[in-house]
C-alpha cells in the first residue's frame, strides 16, 4: 500500500526515477535436469512478455549465465525478445556473467548493446555434437545388438554400431548449416562492430570479456548496476522479473507406475551430466 502511494506521488510530482526491468537467463538452453526446466521459449515467454509490458521503462536488461545448449531454443528466445523490442520501441541491454557462450552468446545478441565482466567467458560461435561408441564393449560382454527399421538411414549414428563415413558426413553437413545460421546472426546483430578475422571469430573459440570487447563481440566491460547508473543516472531503479512457479504439481494428482519415476530419474541424471559437460568446457 505504502509503495503504491509512493509511486503515485512520484508520478504526480514528476519525480519518477528511470526504471530498468531485469530478467536473468541462467543455465543450459533446452535441457531439463530432473525437476528443473532448462531455458526454452516455453519457460521464458511469460517473463519476457512482462519485461516489455510497460513502454515507459528506460530499458530492459538480460543478465545471462549460460554455456549454451539447443540452438533452436536459443534462436526462438532471441527472436521473441527482438520482436517485442521492435514492437514496443524499448532498448535491450544484455550482460554476461560467468559465461555467455555458444547458445548463451546467441541470447546475448538479442541486446542492442552487450556488456560483460572482464573475466566473463564469451563467444564459442560454433556447433558441436558429442557421443560415445559402444560397439566393442557389447562385443566383449557378449551382447548382440538387434535393430529393425524401415529406411536405409533411419538408424544412422547408432552408438552400438561402427561409424559409417556417410553418416558422419551427413552430420557434419547439418552442423555446417547450423553454423552458417549462427554466423549470419552475429553479422546481422554486430555488423561493423566486429573487429577480427572470420576464421577466428567463427572458429568456436571463446575469450574473456576484455578480449571479446577488442573483437567487437561486446560493446563494453561492466556490470548491470554500473552501466545502468552511468546511462540513466544514480537514481535508476531495477525491477527484477521472477518467473512464477506453480504452487502445486499435476503429478501429485496423477496415478503413475513405479517404473515411471525411475525413468524420470534416469532422464534427469543424463540431462544433468550433459549440462555439467557444457559448463566444464569453460572451466566451471
């Protein structure tokens, strides 16, 4: 009540301070780890909409800490932010914390200006696929792999079979296509700010925030509070958008077999290991 009175008085008196709405985008993109959902358009659409609900804000800010993940979900989130920014005429600032790499950097590209800490990890503009081959293992332990399929390429890249050069070539062609899309997004968003050879910028390498500034991948070094106070004055206020969590779970009212929780646990464990591998690439 008192907060509403204070804000109303400020509007009447014409002393309302500039407001920056803030949304944190933390974690791997498109990966669910147990009860925790990864970043996706489905999990971020509502908070993103809240960011742009008030056209009177000075700007919106995204604070990013992500090692990447799904290029599709990263692209969808990026596109939704850019569409609303254009529709509402609101400036977007993005701030990298520990990591804004791969798909995390794609999220950062949604900003009209990008900032990072001097020691942030930025970049990794590339595409990677990783897996394991188990064909020798199952042969050693006496297991016979049986796969039935219609379509000559339906079972390509089966980890329990030897690699087929045609399958590897097909995967690499897909990776090149996704990589080209990523590179074009960087060119479109950063344009003449880029300052480096494309062979270096798009090699998949990553750099500190300080080096990323030299390469033109970001606009400056600094944190959310410092940059926004410099831009909008000492009295700038921050409104953090927090995704609302449901107070109940539908699973609690659903009859489930004793097998399903085990499958959920296994899926969550695999996802957690995949996310851990993403973070470990950057020494975190």
